[in-house]
C-alpha cells in the first residue's frame, strides 16, 4: 500500500479524493480483520507500519486484543516492518536505519515479539541495491522478497533457474551479509484471471453445479495450469502464489470466499491427482519451508551485484527518479540531519521522547517511500510531503529551543533562571533570515 502516490497519505488512509482513486486503507484493515475471524485457516500479510500505526491509534481495546491474538497465532504477519517500503537508490544508510528502527519499534511496542517481521519485503521499489541487502541481512531477516527486476535480467533469471538466489551484500562482511532472495513470479499481483477484487473484472468461482454460471472445473484447471507453469522456474516443491495487488482487500470477503473455493476444489479436483497441496500461508512460512525441505538438486546461486537501473521494458529505464524533484530530496536530507540533532538533544536534556519528535520521525520516514523521495508521485502529493516535513521541522525547532534552555543554565554570563532563556533555531543560510548581529549562532555537529 503506497504511502502516497496519486493520493496523499491521509487521502489513501481515509479514502478521501475518491474521484482520483477509490483506495481506502482503513477499510482494508477492518475488512481483513473481520474475515479472518470467520475461518481459522485464513492468513494475511501487511507491510507498511505507517498505515498500521495510524489505524492502531484509532482502535478500541477489544479490536486491539483481537488483532494481537491473530498475530500471536501467526494468522496476521508483517513483512518488512519499516515505516514505509523505502526507495533504495536515493537514500543513505542512516535514513534506511532510522525508518526501519521506527517501524520495527512501533510493531514491538504494540504487538510484542510476535509482531517481529522475519521476511524483508521490497516488492515495488524501482530496482534493488546490495548495500540495502547487506543491512537487511545484518538486521536478521530470514529472507528478502523482491519484485521489480530489469526485464532482460528477469528473462535470464527465468531461463537459468535463478529466480531465487543468495545475495551477498558486502564482499568485506562475506556470509554475514548473505540473505536468501526470492524474485516474485508475478510481481505482487494475483495470477492472471484470479483477482477477486471489485477493482478487477475477473470472474468469481461458481461451485453450484445446478447453476448455469457453474465454472469451478474450468477455473480450477486454469489455476492448476498457472501453478505448474510457475513451478518450472523454482528449484523446489514450495511455490509462493501472491493473491492481492495495489490497495486490494477493501472488501476482503470477495477474496477469501473465492480463495476458500479454490483451496477446496484444487484439493479434490481429478486433474490434480494429489500433486498440489494449496493452503493459506505467509512469507515467513514460505522461507521456513524452503530452508526446512531444501532445494531439489543444487545450492543457491550467489549474487554479488546491484539490480539497478530498473527497466520495465525495452528503452524504458527508470533513471529519472535519481535526480527528479531535487528540492524534495534536499529537504528530506535536511530534515533527517535535523532529526539526529533532535534525538541527541532529547537524550542529553533527559526530556525523553515527545510528540514533536514522533512527528519528525514520521515525516522523515514517510518521505523515504519509493513514490515520495523518488519524485514519482503527483505534484499535489509531493506538495503534501513537503508540508508534512516542514510542519514537523517547525514543531521540533520549538522543542529544540526547550532542550537548549534546559542544557544551558545561563545566557551570556547572566544569572537569569534557565527557563527564561530563549533559543531561536534558524534553518536558512542567508543573513536576511538569520540575523547574526541580533541572535547567537549555535551550530551542533551531527556525525
């Protein structure tokens, strides 16, 4: 679920601006939660923590308890765990670490150890870097799932049985930076013809033989054919079939009812001959199965290169985002540097976390999304990212003044109480904005 693309983060969450897109994230959470309670076989995987945290804050104790119990049972899982699914090409190490730290911290605070993601989930970013892979391996993820790979590379991976590989993120760190990597067969979408969402036009499964619309046999045959085709490109007996898409499951019943029918009919279908066992699963369960049962005949290929630039087709290479919207990229870097200042001063002043610091963490993490800092969102959405950053910086500037007042007992040798001192933070670099003849200049180094 994009944290801002054709609609803003808030518009996506609440479903506003429906003329632009019908996406409504809060409905997805409510709808999925309701459907999971109908059948204990059902499972679901969420990703972006930013949306989860927004939803979680609005829920009552009973809803939270239900959600926690489903997480503890392994029926709800989080993949990735970062504040957003961040870009990999235009961000630096500290930015990545901060957004993962903030997202994982929120999951731990709300869901406990059971909410800890085991699978890294970078399925929509525009290419992938080995440096990011190295960080994920060192963070302890069991495996990484990727989606967008350059079209010629993808053809080679399919031809040479390299859709799964061991990715080494650092030659210096060696095996410490290795992580098993799975390339999704169908990006992150459902197999062709099996998108059971109101956003799609695929036919539902009709299993009543007395109905003139009966199609269960044909639909099951088509599904088995697609599974068998996909299975050729993975060197073991466990096949991961993604069932979803962008902002799907707002009406989760459509999905779960039809997937239930698929599971029941594939299991009993004559053409199956018991060769295919289909069931609800999660990314971490898939990784566990692959590790537990192993590959059929050979070890994983070791990859040591980046998967950049991303090309979706011939002469269609996604390289403009490296430099597009430079002002947003600059503001993101400045905001992140200021975040380090605020964090350090909050510790030194012993004033702890604050609403303002949370606001800046959210803003800095949000703008690392692969449709934000890359500049691939619409103009009004980019403007909203700038607004969120600017408001968070302004709020924290006032908070930093309080931190400095606590840390500095006197001003210019005077004996005035420290609470009467006022520090003004000036982020501009020109003399017309920062009057050096009136204000003290205090510079804090942020390594």
